[in-house]
C-alpha cells in the first residue's frame, strides 16, 4: 500500500491498492511498448535524436520569422496505435521553434527554452505527410515566442498546435 502526503504534513491519506488484474494489465501494456527491451548500442551516440527526427523533415520555405516543413510520418516516430507519437510531435515543436527563432535572434545570443506547450487535436497516421508552419509571434531583447501549426497535407486538418517561449541571453565572454 502506498501513502500520499496531504496538504497538512501531519496527515496522510492511504491510497487503495490496485487489483492484481489491473497490475497485470498495466505490466502487459508496458511490455508491449518496450519497457523490458534493451536500448541498441547504436542509439547511444551524441546527436542521435536530432539526426533521427531531422531525417523525417523536409524544409519547404524559410523566411525571416517563418519556417515551413513537411514531416513524413513513418514507423520509427509512430506510437503503438500507428500514429505520430506525442513525443515526436514535441521534438518537432522544439526543433522547428529553435530554427524559426534563429531567423530573428542574433547568433551572439543563446536560446534557452523556457516554455513549451503542445495541443494534440487529431492524429497523423503512418505514411501521411504533415505540413508544419512555425512563425515568430514576438521577439524582443530578452524573449522570443513562436507559434506552430501542424496540418495533415492531404486534408488540411489541424492536428497539433505548439507554442514555445525562449529566453535570449548573450553568451558570456570569459
């Protein structure tokens, strides 16, 4: 049985234990998504994720404050249900936001991700193409904000929305 502290330090609440059936079903699910599999040695390299996600991107257009890309939804970035994995979406939000911010933020400033927000509105199935549009909403001396939309190319359906906030900090000169 597990205990959870309540708002008062002297009080505790006891959580009811899960049935053996629920524990078994949960463990079975975790095994199907790979919890008991070893990570291949080839994945243990610097920049692995950047290279992986970059291989599914194709740049359509870059302008000051805007970037447009196509994302090919393939098995390595899909989830158990055959659609683009939520973590993959978040990775694309981050990388496209950085690329978009770099179109307006000077190279002598470092970008620190302060906030990331992703809304999952619809699913992008395997073998579909998603068009990602990122644009600078605000860029000032210390903060840059990016808004992103991900639409299914075939139907134009809005699948994901992202927002990021970066803090622009001059690189220290030591």
